[in-house]
C-alpha cells in the first residue's frame, strides 16, 4: 500500500511538470513558436513540434493520472525527458553549427543547459523510482512469476 502511495505521489510530481510545460507552451504560443523556429531543425519541423510536443505532454499527463495507464505514462515521461536530455547534451557539446536557445521555461530566466539537464535528471530519477515501485508492487500482488509452476487447473486442455 505504501508503494502505491509513493507511485501516486511521484506520478503526480511528474504530471505537474508536464502539465506546467504544456500550459506554458500553449499560453505563450508565439514565444514557443519563435523558440522552436530558432532550433537546429527545419522550420516546417518546428511548426509541427510546436503543437506536437504539448499534445504528447498532455497524453503523458493523462496516462500518469489515470491509474490503468500510469505504468505507460511513467515510461513515456522517462522517454521524453531522455530525448530532451540528449538534445541538451548535444547542444552543450556543440554538436550543432550554432547554440539553439535554452528554452528552459520551467526554470529561472537565465538558467543554463546544465541547469535544465540536471533538472531533467531529477525527474527521470523520480520516474525510475516510481517504475521500480510499480514493478515491486506487481510482484507483491501475486503476479505470475516465471519460476512459478503452472497449476493443473490453470492449464487449458486441447482437444
């Protein structure tokens, strides 16, 4: 029971992060579009991502708050944060011909790539902890384990 509460609390924190990120992108659409168009990918891609990323974030929030999809939401949030973190590392290591904007709207105004990277790492760690608790809860609830023998009454008799 305590693990389920921990999963819910961690999922709520992650959902709040994505909810804030989504709302801030939609609320200041022009600024978000301008920042996206300043990234290293083509403008057509930026125009699509300006709407696609908030929709993905909304989907993640919905998964995290709706218990049957929480496990998937945790994996999706970990995946999206990983992608953002890889993009940040590419920028920090000057893999692009120019440094795109920081676009760290959830942090303070003059935050750096490294600030955003470590912020993402914290939330990725929260997702990993919640996934670990989720796995431990599933095992403790009597889920079938690979080493458990199949009972005769559970088997299906074929003609």
